[in-house]
C-alpha cells in the first residue's frame, strides 16, 4: 500500500474524535467507557444551540439548555421525579456534545436517516453508560413539552425571535415562558447565556450528583 492509499484509508475510516481528556470516542460505534464525565460536560458547554445565533455576547450552550429542560420537568412533574428520571432529562441531548453541533431541525431532516442513526446510537450509548432507560409514552410527551417550552423561551429571550415568529416560522406552539427557570437557582441575569466554563461546571456538578443518586436508587430497589 503506497503512502497516498494509506492516507486515504485512514481518512475514510476515521470516525472517532479526540476528547478533552485525550481519550477517543468512535462516533459510529461508541463505547460507554470511552469518555469521562468532564469530557461530556466540557463538550456540552461548547456546543451552541440555535446555530450559534444569540442576542447576547455569549451563545446558549446545549449544557445550559439541558439544565433548563430538567428544571422545567421538575416544576411540572405530577409527582417528584426519581434521580434516574432527572438524569434522563439532563442527558436528553447529550449526543450533540460528541457530534459537536446541534443542527437546526430542517437541517436534521435534510441529513436524513444516516445522521439520525448515528445520533441515536450515541444517545443509546450515553444512556447505557449512566443506567438510564428510555421514556415511556406519557413521560416522553411531558419531556417534549418541556423541551419545546425551553426552546420557545430561548428563541424569544436568548436569540431574539418574536413570539409570532416562534409560532409561524419555528412551528413551536408551546407556551413562551417569561421567567427563566434557572435564574432562581444559579442567579445572574434571566435568560443570559452562560460562559462555557460556567456551563461546564454546573452541568458536571448536576451530572455527578444525579448519577450517584441514581446508583443509590438502583441498589435500594434490589
């Protein structure tokens, strides 16, 4: 094999990415032990929502969005959520951290099944790593409402879309919240995107806390 063929072979078949810890994750065939918690928190904090569009100096990260959806679920849950259920909410978009971007919905549709399959494999791997089960129909409906409510609030307060555009252009019919559910927990200006370092630290703290509690719940249930 000549040097050019060898180079082409490596380029064609390399589907792994280097992680902040210097580990690697194979995006096509992910291993649940491939990353550290800090790797995931770091990548989530550096992955922008809304294609990086923002009315603020900082862009909104997937890490901050994930914490927002978690808090909305806590506020609207008919009964207190278990740690495992809360962990599922925190990790619901975690595959985007490894992929390195959060494509807007029309682009996801254009990418089609191959992209969806890669993303689904990554999320399944993440759920396996943290012992998270998938949603049942009722829980998923509540999750999607919280996710869309978060998106509606982000669109208006973080990105600058008008309420009418949220419905007419984005197709989001969930209520647009006026109150930032994270401001009462972390302080700061409501709806202001956090710095990457801040988002990483807050996501990592919640990830470790919930993962530990979920393990204790599992032991207690045996």
